[in-house]
């Protein structure tokens, strides 16, 4: 029971989301996990399907959004929350433009943070998301 609610918490099965190739498999990370009607997508960086980092900030950002879309089955219209991590906040205008390009109203809730570094030293952006499972 959930404290004070009188309602039982019903846990559905947890399902791993994968893709072929699965660029995070070597790191023992799930691309995403489906649970209780939601999809929790691991941070997607600017890497191609072989795990190679692509170009500069714009190329990496576009690849991260494409990876996010791939993990979610080809569409970003069920995304309700994103966290965008960048190593340099001077790219804010590009991020806003790319959000407008890849998402549609109502735009997902967003947290944008500048970090000292990401998992690999050449990564400039990483995006994770929560989406509704359809």
C-alpha cells in the first residue's frame, strides 16, 4: 500500500529496450527500460550505431536526438521529460532551435545543465528522456 492513500502499488514487468546494433551493450547499459507505462531512456550521446563519436556540437546534438528517436521506435511525440547535459552552455541557442525541430507542442518538460564532463572526453552533449509507452 502507498502510505496514506489506501491504494496498492502495482508493479508491471520491467522490459529492456534494445536495438540492433545496441551501442550501449558493451557498457552493460540498457538503451531504455519500460516500466509501469513509461519508457526511461538512458542518456544518448552524439555517437553512431558503432559507438563512434561524430563531429562537433551540432553534429553530436543531432545524432543524440536521432539516437533518442531510434530508441523510442522512430518518434519523439511521446516524450514528456528530457534532461539535456552539455559541456558548454554557449550552445543554448542551438539547443532551443533543435528542441523546436525535434519536438512539437506541447514541448516536453526539460532540465538543461552544464557539466564538467561526460562519459567520454570528446562528448559535448547527452540527452536522456522519459516517454509514455504506447
